[in-house]
């Protein structure tokens, strides 16, 4: 695996830098600027492949990227007619900008091509294969890794991802035994799925350190109205101390529908909230509908043969479904008569209509739901796509990733979500374990990152050069060699500091067990 990961890293970094430099190269030639050398790798020159026109094509000792050497790059070389410094500002700006643009283009090309060849991941159709192991979870503790195939769970043969998920979900807090295949070897792992509890319209996760922490608060939920926030930790319910998921479910069952008092810890301080819980789920027509949102969490019988997990119940006989208590009332009023259910299905504009005749008269309800999670994401199956759809989805995927990247770079989560070379190496190893699609997917993601990071206005980076050209245009005066050297030194110092910070963050994540596997 080390050899394969090393080869993948060499391929990724070389492709990233070479394509970036190709952007500079092509536009420089278009602008009439002489290109002295187009090099693969850096360090001492090993061999000159050939020379075409004025440009030498060479290979250097260290095969991590490459560079383009333009004539007349230094300040004071404006007298060289076909040199970089002799060109108008807009021409120099284009040469610089097209490096990041080429990186962006590479990302688009990669996302489109992998869509055409492999298709696109369908998260609604998981495989019985580990895609990523979240840090500080039971899955990491028992040693699951990306690429592991789950063959058995508690002696049940596993052939589909849904089987695997259902068996794990149905055993919160219980020991499960997994037989896995890792690179042709069978291994046995035993772990205890942590509780993930839906209560009051919030998700309470016991994935890490047996602390019930709010992972999500849903819109228009009780939790939202009560002021419960993401990151809050449950301390007690009606005075019953909560230490593990089982103690929380027991406390909720004991409280039932009567007024309940929750003690929470937020930023080291205790916060108390009191409420009368609303119905969290209603099992009707063979489907477990969860609230808020009236989403189909489970399909348990043939009554719901046209309902899929994830469908949202919009209305019954034209009456809009707004909550669990109201749904219970609607069901009671049907008295076994035929009913028309209108559903909203993911990625479909038209509603799905389900006819029930007769209507089931019984409806079970509950105030919470709980599932077990080990802490890994299954690898999704792939759906083939044609060229047109691949182009559309490839472009959409690029813009979504670009939006998330910019949002991350401008947010407080930059230290948690952005990794350096060590993290890239770890993620590459996981991608290699999963296969070529994920290696190329990582290439596209890194190329997109390179495009935006290179546009940060720090001297040395392309964004810094563009900033200096903008200042030059405003002041209508070129920078002297000494001024440029000062700016470059400042940029190098800043980059050096950032590299140290990122490397420190990488090491801290690894030592703290916060690296996905």
C-alpha cells in the first residue's frame, strides 16, 4: 500500500503542477513571450527531451510538479522585446491568471471524465464497503479502514449495503461482530454501535466519549424553539443523569408525554429547558414517519409498496401534514376509508401519489427514535451517466465544491477542515484503498483548491503577482527590483509561517486521533 500511495502522490502532484504551469505556458506563447524552458520536476536537470522553437523540454531530478521559465521575468528586464516584463500589464496579468484558471479547468475535466467512465456516486444506494472512517469513533477504535468490505455481521451474510446499515442501526449499545475482507484477508472485528437519538427535533450523538452532544437542530422543531444549539451536551433528564445512550432512552421513556426538564452543558455553563415533548414518529401504512418533516425513516410492510425511505409525507386526502400529533388525528378520522397520500421524493419535482384502500386504522407513536452507528460512511454505488449529464453534473459538482472551499477558507473552521501535506498523504492512502475513481476525484478536488489558494493575494502566489500588477496600474509606475525583492521576501516569510501552522495542525490531528481513515 505504501508503494501504491507513493505512486499516486507523485501522479497527483505532478498533474497538479504541470497543468497549472501549462496554463502559464500556453498564454505566454499566445502573448508572444519567449518561453525558455518547460520542465517536468524540479532540482538538477537530468535530461533534455527535445527543443521546439525557443523552448527546451526537460526532466529534472525531483518528479513533483514542474515549472515554466519565461524570458525577461525580472524587474529591470523591460528592454527584452519578447520578455515578460516588456509586455503590457493586461498581457502579464493574463499569463499569471491562466495558471489558476488551468487548475480550475483541470478540476472540471476530471469531474466530467470520471462521470463518463465510472458514473456518479449515489449515496442512496450504499455498498457493503467502508468508504471513510470518522475519527474518534467506535469504527476507528476497532480498526476499520477505507476499502474494507463487510462480509458478515453477527453471522448474517452481507451482500448489500442496506443489509449492513440495517443490522448496525438496529443494535445501538449492543456488541456486533463483523467479518471483513481487507486486501483478500478475512478479519474479525467486534464493536458497540453508539446511540444516535432523535428527540425534540434534534439529533443527540453518543459517537464520541459517550457524551450526548447535539449534532443537528432541525428547522421548525421544538429544540429550535427552546433555544437548544448544536454542541450542547445533555447532562440530565428530570434529574436522571445521562452517561450513555441507553440512559438517555430510558429517561425519555420514563418521561413519556408529560412535561420534562432537560439540563444541558453549553460552553462550560449549565442551561435548563422545560417542555412537553411532541410526537417524534408515527408508524402508519407500514411506514415509520419521523418529525419534523414527516420523512419516511423505515418501510416495514407491503402496505407501503410505493413508498421509499427518504420520501416526505406532504398530505393525506389533501390535508397538509404538519406534525406527529396532527398526523395521528388525521389517521383516526379516516376510519378505514380509502386515502390518497401525496409524497415528495428526493430529486423529483412531481409529487408521488400512493393510494391506500382500505386505510390501516392503527398507528403506533413514539417520542424518540434511536439507531446505532459505528462511525463509518459506506462507499456509495455508482450510477452511469451519459456525456451530457456528466458535463452538467461535473460542472455543478465543481461549483458546489468551489463554494464550499471558499466558505471554508473564510470561516472559523479553516483549521479543522483544511489539511496540509501530511493530511493529503493520509487521504491519498484512503483513496488508493478505494480505487482509481477516488484517486482521480482527489486530484480534481486538490486542483480546485490549488486554483483558489493560488489566487490569495500574497506575494509569491499568483494572486500576489496580480495584486502587484493592479497596484502598478493604479500608480502607473513599475516596482523597482529592490521593491519586488522586499515583496517576495515578505510573501515567502508569510508562506513559511502558514506552512508551519498547517504542518502543526496536521500533526495535532494525527496525535489527537482526528484523522479520517
